[in-house]
């Protein structure tokens, strides 16, 4: 069986396969790597957990390449290596989990079999973040056609990520907390505020405060891009409490306080083990 495959390098997507020449015939991923550190105390039974995290894991692709002679083989191997070892991290999307993408660095290029007219090559990548992420963001359509898949925790309820109210729920369908210090998230807020606009996640206790007045009627829009608050694209962290909004797994109850005519959108990707 042969599999569909997509590399995304510097925003450019392409299939590294070529019909009847380079074909991906096997995809294997390592199970999640959960690393725990313990401390031992004299006179106390067992050990105490100090820290725990999910570590990078391996993703392996096996290719068959077909050629007519040794010269063509050399050219094809060189071309494949140039596509794989580009000198920076990139994403792989594959047919077995089409709704997810894996940020990788290549670590091994090994010939499993070599014949006069074909070779089998296994290429191993390290998934550096220790998780995969949704191909699409929360502001795309949830239609399960190309960009989403079953097993992505997408429940039957029709969750929204754009709102025209000040109290609402944000559903994080992933397996990890969305933390703007580690992953992309963009919050856009419009409305009328006389000051002390506050975004409060009642579920996590996180609170972000923007002190000056805000008026969309006068053309102002507040965005929080990762850890950077901006007013009309200009950094305004000095006008805030330097708070961050994280999203726990599952339902997050959100309030935007001290604002009227509130509109907001929440754009991020779910993260998976």
C-alpha cells in the first residue's frame, strides 16, 4: 500500500513522491514519550514526582525508489536527501492522520534494501515538540473533509470561536493546554471600553487587563498575538498587566469585562499526543 504525503517547508507544500519513481510505502510513529523525574526522601516510602513532560518522539517513513541504472539511482538519492535535509524544521502531513501535522527534524537516512532497479530507504524524523497539531486552526470550517479527522476530539456540539458577546465558552479539543508562550494563539477584541478592559478565563483563573480606553468606533482593534498585546498592530504591552490567557483542555469559561458591543475571535490549533 502506498500513502499520500505532504511536506510543508517555509510555507510551501509539496509531495516528495514521484509517480513510479519515489513512493512512500510505510509510515510508523513512536508512541508518546512521557518523561517523569522523581525525588527520594529518607524515611519516606516510594518516590515523589518532581516534574513530568512529553518528550520528542520518532516518525519514520519508508520509501521505495525505482531507477534504471546506478547513475539514475545516485541522482534520485541525492534529490531525496536534498528534500529531506533542508537545514531547518518543517512539517509533515500524512494520509494515516490527515488532520494533524508534525513538526520535524530529520535524523537518519538508511538503506534497508538495494537492488539493481530499486532500493528501500527508511527515513527517521524527530517530532521535536513532543506533540502533533491540527492542520487547521479554530477559525476554519469543521467539516471532516480534508483538514479534520476522527479521533481529534471534535464533539458533536457546534462550538464557536468568534463571538459578539462578552461571556462565552471556548472548547480546547486537544490533549494539551494552549499556552501562548509555547504555541501560536491570536485573540482579537473589538468594542467600546472606557478602560481596564479585562479578559478573564474563569476556568484557569488567568486574567489579562488592558488599561487604556478602547473604541472600535474610532477604528481601534486590540489583538493578543502569542504573548504580545497590540493596538492596531502596534505593541502595547506597557499598557497591560502583562497577564497571559491560557486554555485548559476541554471547556474554558471566558468573560470580557468593562466593555460594550464586544466582539472577539480566538484563533489557535489543537495539540495532540
